[in-house]
C-alpha cells in the first residue's frame, strides 16, 4: 500500500479531496472520515504547540529587529515637519522670517 499524501487523501464516501485533516468530517458530504485520514488529538496538540512556539519565535525576532532600529528614526518621515502649505500663498502670516 502506498503512503497517503495530500494529493491522494480523499473521502471514501464521495471522493472529495481532504484539505483539512484536523476536521473529522468530509467538507463535501459531511460524513465522518475514517480515523486513519484524520489527525489524532495528540497530533493536533503537537502541531498547535509547535505553531505556538514558531509564532513566539517570530514575534521575538521581530521585536529584536524593531528594537535594533530604534533611535534611528525608523520609518518616521521627518520631511513634512515644519512645512506649512499656506506659506507664501496669501494665507496670512507668511513662513516665519519677519514680515
């Protein structure tokens, strides 16, 4: 017997391709899938634990990366600070420099 691969996992009742082995029912005909086609509770828990660890590692890496950029202005645009669109257009007051 050949090992089950994502391309070969199909509902035995209707032949619909199984996309989510965490869900115990066929997403098409709604019949229960055989246990050998569905992840066990232990497998799901192990995957959730691994996913949580990976998410935490990504968050830590992002925090370190963002922390390394602090103090250099990062993505703040200082080009518009101090500019006044009413400067010189008769908006009353001018742009500083004694009128």
